[in-house]
C-alpha cells in the first residue's frame, strides 16, 4: 500500500468517525432539548424524571464534544495544507477565547 493510499484510508476513517460522533452529539442534544421542552410544558412542576434525563444528556454531551473536536482537529491535517490547518486552528482558538471572555464578563445572567 502506498503512502497516498494510506492517507486516503486514514482520512476516510477519520471522516466516518467524525460523522458518527456528530450524530451521537446531535442525538444527545435532541434528548436534552426534549427533556427541557417536556419540563417546560409541565410548568416545571413534577419534572424529576425530565430533570434526570436532561442532566444525563448534558453530562454525556461534554465528552462527546471533546472527542468530536479532537477528531475534527486531526482531520484538518488530511483536508488542508499544514499552513492552512494551523490558520484554522488559530482562528478556532481565538473564537474559543472570545466566547470564554464573554462568559466571564460581569453582569451576565447565570
């Protein structure tokens, strides 16, 4: 197997893994949204079950998001030149810093 064939195979595997993780993330987000919608429709009374489903989906979202981000980051190396991948990573990191800074500003409701 040539190096180019190996790169194509690795890229295809990463793309499949990213699609899988993206689907899992979307299902968990939908579960969380559904639990919240049901709780809201009950005027937030007697919603212990919905709260537990919401909490479980929320707790599961974080590790899936982290893994999905890692796969996407590795996939950049197969989709772009090293320089382009570095620029994309820098932009993503800058946006993440901006979001974190916005969360830390005083006066933000919690």
